[in-house]
């Protein structure tokens, strides 16, 4: 006889718990009204004279800038003159080569050679104050027009000229003089 097969019990189905996916939500700024930007622009353009910066602040700012330029001129010249004085003490022969240091005119005259042709090998270092500018000038032998340079280059060229003269002084000390 046919036997009844046992009815299969359905397997309990696990209920899936669906968690809502959270999106990275960025808070959105409320959209501004189209006319808002135009209104702000009009307000800015129609500022009254009392709302603008006073003119004296701008003038004072310019004054500070020009004053800084003038102080830089004095500092640069003082550095150049101080270097010359320092090495004059160490190498007294250098005094023969430095013809002039004129602080009032911010001018330094140095000759490379001594004797009759001293003016032929003249180096002139000058700082000129013009109406609205400062010029750092270096005139070298053979150059009729002064070369306009920056303050750092002016000082560097002065140092270079002194170093060359001092090297010649040291070489002359070490080299025995030839007697005829």
C-alpha cells in the first residue's frame, strides 16, 4: 500500500530586515532670490562718502612706503662705507685707492690703479634720490653712462671691487719687488 509521504514542513523563512541607506547629506543653502545679488551690488555701488575709507589712510600708507625706500638708501650707503672703513684698518694701502666717500651725496670714488692713470680706472658708486625714485648707479672704467642697478647689486659690485683691490694689495706684498 501506498504510504503517505510525510508532508514537508516548510522551512521557516527568515525575514530580512531592510535598513534604510543613509546618504551623505550635505546641507544645502537656501537658494537666494535672483534679485538679492543685484540689490547688494547696488548698495555697494551707492555707498555714501561717510562709508568710504578716509583718504588720509591711503596717503599715510604711501608715506610709509616712501619712507621705507629712503631708509633703505641710507642703510645701503652706510653698509658700503662701513665695509670700506673695516678694510682700510686691515689694509692701510686701501686708503690710496679710495679717493672719496661723500655721505651727503651718497657717493664713493674708488680707483683701481695708482699714479698717473688713476682717473682712467675710476669706479664710481652713487645713490641718487630723484623726485619719485631712487637710482643706484655704478660707473665703471670705459663706461661713460652709469649702470642702474638694484640696491643689493650696488652693494655686491662695491664688495667685488674692494675684493679685487685687496687681492692686488696682498699680491704686491707677497711678490718681491724687482730692483733694476
